[in-house]
């Protein structure tokens, strides 16, 4: 019985590690995409972007 619980806990630990990697990759990708979008907006329409990004700066 102890062996079965150890196997289950090992599976849970492996799944947690897999999810951690996926969430970290996703968050990193999102941050890079958002930064790129902000930079592109700033290049395309600086005065409009300043106003928009200042209102959204809290996020």
C-alpha cells in the first residue's frame, strides 16, 4: 500500500513540474508579446500611445 501511495505522489510531483514549465513558458510568451505590442503602438502613434498606455499603466 505504501508503494502505491509513493507512486501516486511521484505522478503528482511530475504533473506539477510539467504544469510549472507550461505556465512559465506561457507567462514569458505573454510578457514578450505585450511588450512588443506596446513598443509597436509607441512607434506607430506616439502621442496616442502615451495617453493609452498611461491609463493602462496600472496593469
